[in-house]
């Protein structure tokens, strides 16, 4: 296999195999039972197709991949709140299909519907996304609405710059009071699992980016709250250990003032793989 490394993996009844370059980059994977493929580095897969054929034949699963590489989407073209806005529009269409009058009344009284939840979320992402985009002239890259996996999940924003890589989760709670005490976050007295979810999101992003980049990529989780008020009603009694908690007034200042941890070449290398939709496809 030359510099290719074959790494079998089994999760329950699912038998999978992954191929890595000797620099640590994952290029391809397959579910041996269903023949589903994951193309992490399409150019490398095409170049190594003959070698993959030999590898798979040795495993007794027949010839190598014959499918075309998955469509490559440059995530740099995604707009802030794009995924959430689409979900809001889908929910609105479904509501109108059930009852146009009911839909008008629900929106008139600002009822708590799924459509409203997605619409408010999209508004928040757009607000924070516009602020994060101001980092670009300062050596940062910003991606929005980054789709992860195949179940409709996405990361609101991914920020890559000299201070490091951040997975940013935007939470908009109009007219609500947000209280932060360590790993506990309360919104109008109701506990929310935001810290745990943000940690999981960042760990997942770190794993995927590291595999695609070929070197360890540490991702720091960030929560940004907006409350729809001139001065955000966010009280931070004590900060979570592993998650940065901000309000919209902190953006983009906090990111610009971060200690430099990455060289310009590292920033460019991470961005190069982060902007590829195939990087975020998970088995």
C-alpha cells in the first residue's frame, strides 16, 4: 500500500474500514456490509483507486470503489442562519398547508411554534454571523451553517484564526434572562444543556478536522447569547471550564484579542479542509 494505512473499525455489528495517508489524513472509508463510502479526500481517492482495489480484494469484499466522488460543496458560500432559515420556511409552508388563518393568528400573537423557534434561531445566527464576519480582515476565516453528518445537524459558525479554531453556537432568547454558573445555564429559571451540547459539538469538529488536516486541530466551543435587548440580559456568575460564554457585545472583540496559537500557514491549512463539505461527512 505504500504510504497508505488501512485501519479497520467495528462498532457493534457495523464493520468499517478507513484508509489514511502516512501524514495522518483520512482519505476514504467504507461500511463493508452496505458498501456505503465516505470520501474525505476525493482527489487522493481518485489517484489511489487502483491501490484501494487491491486492499479491498485482500479483505474479500471484491473490487474497490466504483462510485463517483460525492459532490463537493464549498461551505464558504453558506450564509449565516442558512440552515435554520430553510427549516423555518419549511415549517411555515407546512403550517399554511394545514390552516392559513391559523398560521396568521399564530404569527400575529407570536405563538411558540416550531416555525417561530427556527425563525428566531436564524435571526440570532444572522446577527452574530455579521459580527463574526468582521474578523476576516484580521486574519480570520469564518464559515456559517456548517452541515455535520447526515441527520440535519449543523454548526452555526466555525471561526478559524491566529488564536485557534472555534465552534460557535448562537442562542437567541428574546426577552429572557440568561444566567450562567459554571456548567449550569438557566434561561428564565429553566436549565438548558447548552454547555454539554457545545462540548460535544467541539469534540466532534476537532475529530473531523484533525482527520482531514493530518495534524491535531483543537476546537474550542463558544456559546453566544442574544436577548433582543439593547444591553443583553446575560449574567455570568462563573464561567464554564471548557466553554467560552459571550453575549453579542463581546463579538468580535474577544476573538481578536485572543492569544496567537496558530501560524498563518496552519490557519490556511485548517480552513482549506474546513470549507470542504466532505470533511464533515461522518460515518
